[in-house]
C-alpha cells in the first residue's frame, strides 16, 4: 500500500512542477511588457517632477552629479543617494524573498505586491506633500528614493522570480538586442547571435513599452502634476491580476 502511495506522489509532484513551469512561462510573456510601461512612467515622472533624478536608470545620476561638479549649477543630494538606496532596496527585496521561502510564480506574485505597495505609498506621499512644488527639496528627494526603491523591486523580481525575462527598465540593452537581432534576420549569411539570444519581438516589446510609459507620463505630469504617480500605481495593481 505504501509503495502505491509513493508511486502516486511522484507523478503528482511532477505534474505540479510542470504546471508551475507553464504558469511561470505565461507570466514571463505577459507581465514584463506591463512592467516596461511602469518603468517608463516612473523614470519620466521622477526626472521631470523630482529634480532631474533618474529613478529607473539609476547610474545616470552619476553622470548628472559629475556634470554639476565640472560645470557648476544646482545639485540635488538625491542624485548621489539614488545608487546606495537602490542597492539597499535590492538587498531588502532579497531578504523578503529569502524569508518567504517562495519560488517561481509565487515569489513573483509576492514581489509584484511589494512593488505595488511602494508605488501606492509614493502616490499617497506625493498627493499629500506635493514634492513637485520644490524639486530640490527634502520632500522631492524622499519621493525619489521611494521611486528608486520601487524600480529596485522590479529589477529583483525579474532576476529572482523570472530569470528568463530581460530588463524592463534600462533600455540600452534592449535597443542593442533589437538592432542586432534585426541585422541577423536581414542577412543572407549565418546569424551571428547565439540561438538563445533575446528574440527581436521581446526586445521591441520592452523598448516600445518603456517609450509608451514615458509618453503617458508626459501627458499625466502636464495635466495632473503629482497625481501622475497614480498611473504607475494603477498598472502595478493590474500586474497583480495578470494570469
């Protein structure tokens, strides 16, 4: 009887693993394009309303700080704080993932909720304190750090829970992948990219999604100012129900 029970458990575990792999594959196909739009919105809104701080492309803040150091001009302390805050947020998300004991789709759902909560907190903070009224002030810096933390959660989500997904925030790699993939498709010779390289359509999805996010954020900032943060928060909520 125990042998029969053991024989039944093995196929059941295999079936569960197959189901989880299938769901993770669907998640990888459907959620990252939405995350790209969110990243574009967050990066544009943060840069325009919070004192020219990159909240997704965080290393760009080093260039901005260096330009100020060389040419002079107004300096925002958050431009330098963005990188250590990003690193601290990544470490925090890793600790959350480690403590949860979750993997795959279950971990992805958890980290999507964390990203939504951070963006929702950013929206509430911005509506109450109006950080865009003083882009060089403390409130704007605090809002920028919250936006950076939300993007760190998005980076960690993809690396820890959906390792097959490509970046949804920094677009340089996606642009390079799209151009190189297009060149391989157009050539009559053997392609140069490896077979497991990022497909052209996936790179274009991320790139176009990010651009769409920037366009929507531009319209939102011009119309509703600090309420523009409601758009990435709403999309983050929508990502929670994607199946």
